[in-house]
C-alpha cells in the first residue's frame, strides 16, 4: 500500500502535473489512494491528493464521512466561488486532507494527514463551482458547498503545492498542536 508523505517532503510544495492519460495506471493509483484514505484513522482522513502519496499528478479523492462513497477528481479547477472567502479567493482556494476537530465554540479546525497533529482555522469559500474530469476523462462542472467545498479547496491547494499551514500564515490565523489529546496554541507570528 502507498504511504502518506509528510512534511518537509518537497513534493508537498510542488505544483502537480496535469493527467494526460486516462489508463490502467491512473485507475490503479486512484484505487490505492482510496485504500490509503479509507485506512486512515485518528484522525480519519476526508481527502487525499496524489502528492500526499508521492505522485506528482493532478488527482485527488474525497470521502467526507466513513459511509460516503469516495469521489475522484482529475485535473480539477475552481472556476467560481461564493462568500466566506478572503480577498484573492482563487489564491485561497484549496484545502488538503480536511480532517477536522472541533473547539468548544464548535469552530471547525482544518488539519492535514501530511502534517500530523497540527490544526488551524482557515477561511474558505462556502460554495465553489468546480471543473474536473472523472476516471474516464469525461469533463464535469459542478457546485459544491459546505464541508465538501472546504475539502475540495484544501485538496486543490495540495495540487498547487500549498499547505494549509501556509494559508494560516497568509490569513494570520492561529495554529494548534495536538498533544495528549489537547490542543495547544503554536506561535504563528
């Protein structure tokens, strides 16, 4: 099984290459990514981009809940968004592994399987219009909202070589480290 790549591996900060061939090797990669994502517990993963398993391709899979069917996105692009986004929204449009934790105020924190035990509050668009291809190379255009929109933005960031910790610094947001089941503030300024 493929292994999750963690920081500071340079593949995580490198923009991916467009998928040109929709063939058996792509299908095998996606099946392996699905297995890796499904096997991830504590925290449970909700999205996985190809760079996170060491592959420099513009592909990611999402599975927002344990019972959800895994969805695959190839050569994705956000083409529009609605509300909740910081200025320069296209720059601030993606979100890696999207694992979540809740603080007392029920504020959802973002995390990443490639940056274990680190969490942060990242501003994301509430709704995104997304263009992508499926495993057969068929093009799709679809709106996503809520948690799925957050996951998609996190994963698009991965494909652009951007980690959620970079977004936190850009947005002057607080980062937390999980230690012994508790969140402790990290110095971010």
